[in-house]
C-alpha cells in the first residue's frame, strides 16, 4: 500500500502527539517513583499481586503506566509505517 502525502502528514502529526503523551506520562510516572521510592516495574508487580493497598495514587500510577505502554506501542507502529 502506498501512503499519500496527506496520510503521511497525518501520521507524522500522530507521531508528535504520541511523543508529547509519552513525555507527559514519563514525567508523571517518575514523580510517583520518587514519591514512593519504587520503580514502576516493582510497583506494577506488587500492585497486580494485591500487595500495595487501595490508595488513589496507586490506581493513577497503574493507569499512567498502562497508557505509557500503549502510547509507545502506537508510536512504534507509526514509526514502522512512515519512512
């Protein structure tokens, strides 16, 4: 499939949107890591095992980590599509 210039331009805009979202979520996640002295990887293992409690921050942290994962996946897909 050949991409038209309009599609390429749209995908490039989406790529920038992804980059901005990734920057935002990385910043927020870093703040949680500093606040709770845990890496996100350690937090996710404990949270998903039910060992972290029910604080609202924990649910936000989990959601932000999930969103970051999906934004990165989307950005990667766009990167592999647009030359």
